[in-house]
C-alpha cells in the first residue's frame, strides 16, 4: 500500500524548505519532490534579509513583521539541525556625495526608519535588523536531514504525472492530502496556476577570495558579504528574462568598493520568480481543492518565505484568513 502523507511539497528551494520546516514544527507528515535545477533562484542568492531595500532605500513591505518572523524561524531550524547558517549583520552603505548624506539625515528623522539606524555620519549609514542566510548550506542541510527521514526524493514533476479526479490533484502514485507548489519560475512550465503572471528576472553573484574583510555587509550598487575570513559573496544583477548576462557589472563595482585584489572561486546564476505588484503569490487553486502555491518571492525569498509558509499553513489547517496582500485571489482568473 502506498504511504499516506499530509502534504506533498514540490520544489525545495528557499520556499519549499521554509514550508517543509513549518510542517515539521507542526508535526505533519510530508514528502518533498525536487529536481535540483541548476539555475534555480535559490542557488544564486546572497541570502540577505534587510528591512531597507532598493535603489530608493525604502522600507520593505511588512518590514517589522518580516524582520521578527525571519530570525526566529531560521534560528529554530539551526537548533534542530545543530548547524549555523544565519548571521546577523548590520549593513553599511557608503555615501557617494553630500546628497546621500542629506537624504539619509531626513530619513533618519522618520520614526519608521529611526529604529533601524545604528550610526549616521558623513562617510555613510549603518543600519540594523539585517543579516544573511548561507542559503547553500541551509538547502543542503535541509535536504540531507529530510532525506535521512525518507521525506525527500529527487524527482522532476512533469505534466504527464499530474491527474485531477473529483476536483483533487494526484501526483504520480503519491498519496497526499494537500499538494504545495514551490517551483519558482518553473511553475510557468506546468499548466497549473497559469493565470498567475510570474516574470523571470535573471541575476548573477560571485564568490571570491580576497583579503578584504568587513564585519558589516557593504552595500553600494552591489552587496558584499564576508562569509568567512578572506571569502566574499558579492552581487547581484537584475535582467528581465532568462538570459545569463555575466558578472562584469558586479566585478566593476566590486573593484571600486573593496579596492583589493580578488580571485573568483565560483560564478552563480539564477532566475527569480517576480510578480507585478511585488507581493508573493500564496493561496489555493480556484478549482482544485487540495492544490496550493507559494511563489513570486522576487528578491526577498529569505525574509518572505517563513511568513508566507506560516500564513498558508494556518489557512489550510485552521481556516485562518490569508493576508489579502499575498492571497492569489487578488489576481483575476
Ligand atoms: C543573483 C540572485 C541574488 C539573490 N539574492 C537574494 C538575497 O540576497 N536575499 C533574498 O532574500 N533573495 C535573494 N534572491 C532571490 C531568491 O533567490 C528568491 O526569492 C528565492 O530563491 C525563490 O525561491 P523559490 O524556492 O521560490 O524558487 P527557486 O529557488 O527557483 O526554487 C524552486 C525549486 O523547485 C525545484 N523545481 C523546479 N521545477 C521542478 C519540477 N518540475 N519538479 C520538481 N522540482 C522542481 C528546483 O529544483 C528548485 O529547488 C536572489 C536571487 C538571485 C538570482
């Protein structure tokens, strides 16, 4: 007889992993299927979580809520796995000119920003409640752990493995009460949730060896993280589409920023799943009762995936209201 699961998760990027840990904490049975795609967004991510983002240095959507959920979530996983992959770090943004200084002086007067500002002088601004997740380690350790418990299988889901019967989805021979799609941009390859417009935004990052060392994440056009002594992770680029545009932009800026020699150890490339309104896609399929999605996390998978996972779990299990801003019901079918 086939084993019964409460949940089947398709995709083990940052999103599928966060949903799996949510199920684990709530003692639900589950199986993850993942095809380990080379160019998944998670494989290229710097892993930064940060309440102040973008060229305009705006507060991110739900900044306060996300910053509390994010650190609590990953530190719980660290305890279970007895591994470290989350690092709290401030972010230092060096100023280009007086205008930057003036802009930040005005911003610093605003109560919404005040609590995130650690230090401001004419050299730059230091902000807090940020850090980074070593995404590669988080995903590898998560996979290893769940594989050892027979909760992980490497398998690619194709349309021919999908059936629907009495408004319910059945994937191959797996017997699961609920199916959660966490496929990133590959969701567009399946004929499910095809009314949800997910846009590909490709990007690069690099891992390099350099004797540049900083205890803060440095941000000026690109971000630079010292992930260990003499090792940096730098990025990112943004390009509308699937194309790999290379790392020239990152390297040009890196030279100006660190003013030191570096030797590239690894080039990373991935494609982000982006939504028009920059809010995630979370919710239940309109016709298939046991099919759900978490996707469209754009450039903020690390901070948004724990929040979206908990929201969806509470919606499925306890019929709680799903945050309207992330609910796929906002998109007309
Ligand atoms: C260069 C770059 C830098 C970034 N930096 C940051 C950052 O600093 N901070 C941050 O928060 N975010 C960052 N991001 C964004 C972040 O990577 C994404 O938000 C996040 O990875 C999305 O995760 P996901 O799990 O939804 O999708 P993905 O990472 O694409 O994962 C999808 C998973 O599904 C699996 N899959 C796909 N198709 C199938 C199939 N048919 N069957 C089975 N499995 C399948 C894949 O193997 C993969 O594991 C960055 C992205 C890029 C490209």
